[in-house]
């Protein structure tokens, strides 16, 4: 299933990881990386792991939700995989609380010094690491087609006020102001960026982590909905239910000026021979918000008991956190490494911005992995209902606050 990589990149990753077999076993790994670009990144990890003398038994399942369901079913059936792809945060900790995960502290002695605190804290249960983080994907990126911006005669906006103010000029030239796929998981990136713009990181925390009723009914939230209502006029009629990659094509092909999407969109840029940071301008949005909403993929180690499989888990965790593996993996995945000490050479301009945000402590873990699942689900449902309706901003505020309150 893996695409063929350039000899140099693969050899580099293998040469600089452990070459003397310290452990020897087989790791069956459930994951959801099934596309070409994902497979190319995964091959870096697989090759490095097998260089340690262990065997990787691949078990790909398309789609994150499906992969997690398969893993859970295996665990409940008494036949757990050796390791499974997950994300750091509360859902993973729920598995640990059930006693379904092994700790990997034997190979994680220095990880607290190497990882951003928010990742370290959310990868540990009762002070011990139970998962090995392999990437960071930022969500609140504003992308701009540079050729379109040049044609219109505008620069990348720093705030929502500036973005909205540029819309008339963009339309006058025949372009769509904002490419948006009308699915709730895409729309929440837009909404979160508005919350940051209106009230900063603290307001985002109160709304999406704490689900605080006062914040949900505040004047700041009304202002956020006033901005969000204007998004209806920024998008094209084909927006509802459109997939993210199709939407990305509008930006890449010069039909839209802007798009707010996670940095996995860079894979589409590269496939279209567009250079991130040059052909496609980038900004953590809003600029100056000191908040990069992110998710981190990681590999959790199940509560197996036999020594050989346990050793295979430790070898896998050690390989995942190898600095060269992390670098070569992220260069292919479009992500950035969780390790703060990875050499930045070779990363595009947008990735280097993200690495700076991580180093400055500006990471904000995606609310889905922190907040009460029912409450955040109600918030997202009302957010998307509002966008696809003619509700007034005040009606949107009340509906969202009431829906969240009903889950408490």
C-alpha cells in the first residue's frame, strides 16, 4: 500500500534511527492513513521501525472514526492490536481510565523536555505516557491564492474585519471571496477563528472548553455571530455539503481568493505544483491571535501482557519519537513534528510559521479532544444550523447557548 519514496529521504530516516535490534517482535498497528501522501509518510515510520529488528503488521482502516471503532471492538473482544492510531486528549484518556493502555515511560524519560506542554500533558495518564505523538496539524489557517490577490490588488487580511472588507473587490474581479465546504467539521474552523478574533484565546477557552453559559450569551458572542452571519455572503452557492478537497480546488485553481482549512490542505497544493508560502499565501488566522488550534496524531499502546509484544510497543514508541523520523514523516505529511528540537531545514514557509507558534506556546488543543463531547456536539450542531439558515445573530446566540445548557 505504500508509495515508492525517493532513495535519499528514506535512507536518511533509516540511517539515523536505531540500527541495532534492541527489541524483536511484531507490532500490529491499526491506523487510518490510506491515501498516497499519508502512505508515503507512514512508510518512513514503518521502514525505521523494521530497521530495529521488529516487524510492522499493517492494518489500515479508511476513516478515523471507522479505525477507532475497529480498534475498540478488538479491545472489547479480548484481541487488541499492538498499537492504534488515536489523537492526544480526553477520548484517549478515557481508554486509559478503563485500563486498556500500557504506559511507555521506559522509553519516554526525556519527552517532557522535548514536547510542548499541552501535548505532553494530554499524552499522559496519571503522570505516565500512554501514547507516542508523531505530528501536529494546525486548523485555523487562512490560505490565499497569491495570483488572485495580486489581480485584485489586495494583501492577505490579518483580521475578519479586513477579510470581509476585501470581499467586494474580490467579487468585482469575478472570484469567490471564501472557499468553504458546507460541512460542520469544516465550518467550525471558521467559527473558531472568529471567536479568537473577537475575544482572543481566553474567550475561545470559555466557549469551547468550558462551555460557559455566560460566555455563550455574552456581547462578544453576539459580535461573533454578527461576523459569522456575513460568511453566508462570502461563499458560493455550491458550498453546502462539498468535500474539503473539492473546495480546496477552488482556491488552488484560482476561482476563490481565500480558504480556512487545516494544513493537510498543503498536500493538495503540492499535488498541483503550488508552493505553500509562495503560490499560496498562508497565515495562522487571525494574525496576532497567538492561538494555533491543533490536533496531534499519536500511537497508543494497548494493554498487552506478553513480554515480546510489550517490547515491540516500546520499540515503536522510541521509533516514533526519533527526531529524523519525525522530520521526514512531517515533510511528507504536511504537518510539523511535535518534538521542539527537530531541524527546520526543508520545511516550507508555512510549516516554519507553525513551528514558531509551537515553540512560543501558542498551541490550543482542538476542543473535540478536551470538552464534554455532548456539549461541544450541541455547539457545533447549532453553529452549522445557523450558517445554513436565515437566523439573526441574536437568535443564533440564544439557540446555541440553550442547546449547550440542555446538555449540562
